[in-house]
């Protein structure tokens, strides 16, 4: 193929909040698929908070990227060539691929996508990794019961928006934290949460919780950490469960700030705090995705996507996650399907 392949590579390890000079858009030859590989053209690319972690050297649940590496992420794409990969040109697939126009990948690392079941973008959002994170984090880790109070941070985001709705389906009272009035309106009016607190315009989180969650907090789904979590810990009920999903408020910190220490609250409340990774639940992904799909189909589950146009704008889309620019799942639209299978 003579066309150019644009590939985003890590230009340097950012310190603190990343800036554009951490990303280099290289122009390269479109690669040829090796034996057992397919060449995939990117249609949608997911940008996710965990990518910040992969930009730093040091221990994490995922391998750090080396400077010069292609950035990688969830992609929905179209097979344009297959060298014995078990796919045909025109097939739609999903996998962990480069931030690029084209990536080669072994067939075994690609999952077929039926393009007629749901919009392709949903495979990276409500029906993909973030939706599954919300599903297992809510139902298996936080486990709110009917009548209990469930609190979720990052409530208007990809994971939080789904988590709160799933807790509502379980019969819980659901309270969110989000970073703008527009998000609060979305969460309360479109997602049906019982209350949502704008943490950027609220000084006293504990007083806000006393109003929004007057019976205390039985299950807490934490996407954010920091001062909001400090406040929620002081309002946990006896036997509360805390699902630690993410701590985005600290992902750009070079040193974790020493905040008020709230672990003593867990003693008197006999609370359980459990961190989890969505991949822990991989054997159950297919069943869970089908259930999420049914709820979307029936209207029980609403989703929103923020779609940035063009591969060149992928760094902006990623950096926007840390500024709260997205409502629902943040995606990058790279290309339209060319072939139909
Ligand atoms: P997201 O919520 O769609 O986007 C990130 C949101 O975080 C932003 O929109 C912003 O919303 C909020 N935020 C950014 N900086 C913040 C700060 N300093 N304080 C409070 N809120 C802040 O992202 P997502 O993909 O759904 O991920 C949500 C969390 O889940 C992340 O922490 C992520 O790492 C974690 N996660 C974990 C797993 C797992 O397996 N454990 C899987 C997926 C995701 P506001 O406008 O409300 O500030
Ligand atoms: C995240 C996205 C995904 C994250 C963790 C994961 C902690 C987990 C991935 C896995 O299970 O491998 O933002 O933040």
C-alpha cells in the first residue's frame, strides 16, 4: 500500500499534566500484515485516563510505553488486508491497536464486531470496556441493594454514567459527583440519578452529602479519589462497600498529596474497600455485554458520547479527560467504513 500511515508516538515522558509536546505524529509507510496478521484501518479510537499511567516509567498494572513507542488504545476498525488472520477485507473488528490510521495485528488479538447490532462507537463505550467496568464494579464490587444509597464520582463520564444507572436498576438511591452544571443536569434529568453534586461549585462536600444522601452511604464507586473521597468516607454507613475503580484526580501528580487521613472511618464503619480491574472479569464479558446491550435497547440504559473528529486531534481528546471536557465516553472518529462485508 503506498498510502501514508499517520502514527502517534510518545515523544517524551510528561511531567505533571501532559502537554502536546508529549505526542509526535509520525508519517510512516502503511505496514504489511505478516503471517497470521490482519491490516486494520482505524474507524474509532478510544482515549482513556489509564493511558496517562502508561506514559510514566515505573510500576503499574500495565506496561509503561517507551519513548518512541506508538500510543495504543481500544480501536474499532475495518480489516483492509488479511494474511491468514481468519478475517476478510471489510470485516469490522475491535482490539488494542495503535493511535494510527492503520495497524497490523495477529488475528487472535482481534475480536469480530457485528456492525448491524449497535453503532460501532458503542463497542468502545457503553458496550465495551467502560460499560463492563461499570457493570462489574457496581454489581460485583460495590453491590448496592434496593433502598440503599450508592454514590459515584465521575458521574457524567463513561464509567460513572453507566454505574449510576445500573445502581438505579438495582433499586438504590443514586448520588453523583460531577464537574459542571451541564453535567449535573445530564446526570439528574437524562440518567435519572436522584441527585448530583457539582464539586467545582461546592465547598463543603460533607454538607452536600448530608443533603443528597441523608441516610448515609452504603456503596461508593470511586473514579476520582482525593478530597471528594475523603468526604464520602466520613459518611459511610456500617458495612458499607467501596469499589475503587480509578483515582483520576491524582493521575497527573508526580507526588501523591498527603491529605486528611480517613482510614479510621473504615474501622467504626466496618467498611470494605476493594480495588478492581475490569480484566479480572474477562470470562464474563460476553454475557455482561449482551445484558448491557439489552438494557440500551429497552431504554433502561442511556449513554452519551463525546466524539472528537480526526486522528490529529487525539491528543486534545485525551488531554480533555483531565479537564472534564467530555460527557459520557470520549472517542476519536478517524475514518468512515469503506467496504461492506
Ligand atoms: P471519564 O469519567 O469518561 O472521563 C474522566 C472524567 O474525570 C472527566 O470527564 C472529569 O469529569 C473527571 N475528572 C478529571 N479530573 C478530575 C479531578 N481532578 N477531580 C475530579 N474529577 C476529575 O473516564 P472513564 O473512562 O469513565 O474513567 C473513569 C475512571 O475509571 C478513571 O479514574 C479511570 O482510570 C477508571 N477506570 C478504571 C477501570 C478499572 O478496571 N479499574 C476501567 C476503566 C476506567 P468532571 O467534569 O466531573 O471533573
Ligand atoms: C482505566 C482503564 C482500564 C484503568 C484501569 C483499566 C485504573 C483496567 C484495565 C484492565 O483491566 O486491564 O482507566 O484505570
